[in-house]
C-alpha cells in the first residue's frame, strides 16, 4: 500500500538545487519510488540527506557512494537508463 504522505515528502525532498538532479529524480520518485521495498525507501530517504554535488557525481557514475547507498543509486541509474530507452523507442516509432 502506498503511503501518500511519505511519497509527497520524498517528492519534495527530491527537488534539489541542480536541474540535472531534478531530471534524474523527478520521474524516479513519481513512478518507481511507490513500488520500492521499505528497505529501499529507507535508503532513498538517506540518499536525500546527501549533498547535491555528491548525488550528481554518483548518479552520473563519476564516483561511487558508500556501499550502503549503492543499491538505491544503482536503482535510480537503471530507472533513468530505462526511461531513456523508452523515450528513444517512442521517438523512433514516431519518425516512421
């Protein structure tokens, strides 16, 4: 069951000072966060306490977070990659 208060808090926590982070996190928190396990939601909450520049470096795979945060970082990266692939397929399909 989705806890709407928790989801709304994470939507607000995901609004960062860097547009690039917003682009990573907005779709993830809207579409993937509600389906995460409680453990992964806890990791996401912990991740939102980190500095924007660190988040950006981790999500861009320029550096790696502490081992404890790696599962949620990998989940966000995978979601962003899948989102890009979906958009690419949609654009390709429209070009026909």
